[in-house]
């Protein structure tokens, strides 16, 4: 005797229209980017790939100096490139 399976009930998503409007309004007030990956302060977002041992050393050094990894990378690059 096997149990009969009930069909899955699929419900349409319900959106809070006011929440959607608030989200859109907040997004439209955000500072526009002047170029791809660059904000108005001249900061460019950079994505790099590192070997895990280099990443571990970077993370360890950042923690030792009470910095974020981002701050540590910025300090290193500024020191070596000016």
C-alpha cells in the first residue's frame, strides 16, 4: 500500500507594491557611476585572481594590521606604484 502523493501547490508570488516603489525610488536617488566600475570619487572596482597561499598571506597581514583586505591591497599598491 503506497501513499498517494498530493500535487504540489504552486502559488504566484505576491509583491508589496509600496515596497517595490520605495526600492525603485531609492535606487533612482543613488549616485550614478561615471564609467563602468568607477564612481564619482575616481575609485575603480578591481577584481583579481590570487593563489590561495597569497590570499591567505594577504588576509593574515591585513588582520595583523587591523585592516580589511581591501585596505591592505590599496596600501600595498599605493606604496609600490605611488
